[in-house]
C-alpha cells in the first residue's frame, strides 16, 4: 500500500539527503520497516593477495537509490576550488580516533586537480604523516617510477588515500575509520572527475568497490565506479616486499594506458 508523505516529513527527508550529499554520499538504501535513509556500510578491509588475468568490465552490485536527482551536488564547478572547499571542511579532523593515536597531520592528496588518472592507496605512512603528502616514502618513490614508466609525471596525475591520517604502526585501517573518512575521498573523486582510477592494493579496492574478494578477482579487469572505470593493481609497498610481481603490476598499468589511449613503452617500472 502506498503512503503519501506529509510536507513536514518530506522536508525532513530532503534535508537529510542534502546533508549526506554535502558529505559526498549519493547512494542509499531504505529499510522496509522504516522511512529513514541510511548509508550503506563499507566493507571490512583485508590483507593483500595475488591474481590471475581476465578481461571484462565488472560492475559492483548496485545499491537501491532514492529519487534525489532534484538536489544538486554542492561542489564548485572548478576542481581547484572544489578541492579547497573539501580540505577546509576536513579541517584538523577529529571525527575518528586516529587523531588521538599519534597522527601528526592530515594527508589530503596531491597532483593535478584535472587529472585523467587518479591513484588511490590505503593510508599514509610515517613519511607521509611527517610531510603531509601521500606516497613520499619508499613506496612513493616506486609509485613515481611506475607513473614515469607510463610516460607521465607525478604532477600529471592525482594521488590520494582511502583515509587521511596515519594509523598507528601503519596497521590496516579499521572499518569505522574508512567509513568516517571515505566521504571526503568520494568528494575528491567527484571534483576531479578522472577518466580512470587505479586502486593500489586490496584494501583500497575493497573499500571503494564494497566487494570482499582476493586480489586474484580484482586484477586484470575493469570495474565501474560511479561512472568511472576503475582498475586494481598491487600496492607499491607490496611490490617492495615481492619485486617479482612488478611485471604483473606493469601489465595492469598497460591496461590502463590502453584505455586512456596512451602509447605503451616497451619497458616498465624498475
């Protein structure tokens, strides 16, 4: 039996949806027993694994969405201004326990605000926490080499992480930390509007796609992420521990380059 909302309830729902829109959250589901909109939970991140090769475009399972098309996205049309607004909204964040666990500063993101290609990692490490910029340690140097092997510069792409504060001891981010921080990443992606995203490692892939799967099911294929193509490859920190997988990672990057219409050099990252 259909139910007509009174004007007060409709107004309240509109304000609630607008609130989540301002956080960069656009997907919702409705519980059958209530009319309250809730955000779908993010997956629990797990350890990185390995992978085979398949070629297909996969789509993460869709979440039922309310009819909120009439509510505009709040970000500025200029991605530079939009990113500045997002950084100002984050402030000196105290939204999750990480601000009490030794983090020195927010690690927001770096690169070209109009980049065609965006790399998303897991979380800042010690060097990143010290300098306030993602991927500046040993793993960052390898990522720079990977980007250079693609014929690009670090300044040509945009680099960010799932969460923006260093977890103590570089541990894997916890579910509530990802849930708290990822809306800001979603807003960054919406502002930059890259043509392709590369998720670095299983934690980033599982959090972005809401799919709990091993790396063997992520690599070598395309996923649809809110209208943007997303590929998954090994995290540079994993490649430092197992350099034998660099060739496999280079295959992933070649797939990305082909999608972006880029020339593919004969030699990959060292």
